């Protein structure tokens, strides 16, 4: 089969011909139809989610969608023909965290698809059956690649932050691959939403395509929330991950407000005093990926039309490296997808 592989973390992505893998016990073999391309897969390639040399060579790509073609021992043959998307985290499904639908906190976490095991930058991929989640048949494969991460992660945020009708939600880096879906999910949960970004094309997309009020946040010292909100938000969702933005978020929360942090960079910190948290009962919340259950909720939101997957570019394997560069340069709206 055809595949794209790296032989060193942070190294070049090269086309190769390799044997089609066979599913082991508890696994399924998926014929990959499409695989999402976003910043997270670039972080995986760079070794930021694991850089053990023993994992190499590795085929990246965690947002894969395809059809189950074969199953290993212990997996029902009824799954053959099922259309599935990959769940990114390799979890046990049996610990107290997994059983409580907190899979991303699995006590027996084994790494990530596309890092610890091969992903969807190949024509076939083997996944643990637990990691193969059904997707609606009416959604095209390239659009379905946005469900496992770009849409399911916002669902987790909405549930974790308690977003509800009437909630004022500001999304930082709202024009990014997760951001364009976060604004939609927050709105689906009933919130009044604004999106902040610094790229003119992304600000225009938010307003014109998603009908979300957009705010240029190039200079946080002059960035203001809507007057109708009295300059305050109930929830600020940080997809930017830099200290000036996080400090701005704290300063612009209303009473009982929450800052939800998703994006992390080593050595990036911001200060907050317990006094300012207590006096206005503000919260700082960490949010890590999503659960398998929430991936199902994300699929349902797409299936019923409440959330539109934003996959603006589809490419073949020969175009993936160039697409990576466009993503790094901030030139891709939403997600891109590799289609085999």
C-alpha cells in the first residue's frame, strides 16, 4: 500500500510502499478514505506528543475516516463494512476514568494514533476496535475528518465549561482549525458567541460564512468585547495559548466567569492571584481533548446540521507537504484533508 512516513521526529515526510498491515487481537483494519490535516498532526510529526525512537518509522495522521475491511480475534465480524473515524488517544476502556466517559484521562494511556501506532497518512490503518468510532453515512469522508478532534474537542469544552443558552462566549484564535468549529458548537449549545483572531481572511470568514461577530485581537491592550456584553464574557476559550491573551481573558471575565485553556506551549505562563479568582468567583479550567462519547455527540451535531465541518482544502498524497507549509503559515481556513 501507499503511505507517507517519517524516519526521524521532526524529519521529512516521504512517500513509501509498505505491506498492508493485518489486524491483531482486538483490532480492526480500516481502508482509509480521508485523513484530516491540521496543526496537531504537525506537532505529532515534530515529536511533541512523543519522540521515542522505537516508534520510528511512523505514519502520521490521527483524524482518519474509512471503512472497516477486516477484524482481528475478539472483534465481531459485524463491524466489517462499518464507517468509522479514529479516536486519537489509545485508552484501555476499562479504568475508572474511561468508564466515567473521561477517556482522555485514562489511567492506562498508551499514547496517540499517528505517534505510538501508524495513522491515516496511508491507504490502510490498524486501530484498536475501541478507537474506531462510527460516523454518520450521510457525511462525506473528508468532512467527517473534522469530527474526531476539531468538533469533538469543542463539545468537550462546552460540557466542561457549562455553556448554556444566554452564555456570553469569546473564542480566542477563532479562525483556526478548532476555532471555526468551537464557535459553532458554542452556538449550538445556546451561547451568544464572538470570535477573536488576527488574520483578516479568517476574521472575514467568521463574519461572512459563519455569521459570527469577529474582533481583531492583534493588540490585546485595545481589544474590547461587545458593548452589549458590558465588555465582559462568561466564558473565554483560549486556543491561542500565549500569556498576553490569557491575562486579557482573566481581565475580561464577568462574575462567575471561566477561562478554558486548551493550547499549551512549554515555558509559557501567566499570573493570576487567588484574590481576583475569589472576589469575582472566576475559574481557570484546563481541557484535554474529548471522550469517545463526546466524539459521538460531535457526529450527531454534524448529522443534524447544527455544526458544519470546515474542510476548505482536499489534497492527494503528493500535496501533503505543501499543505503542511500552508497550515504553518496560517493560510488554511479550518481543516485540510488528505483523500486517498
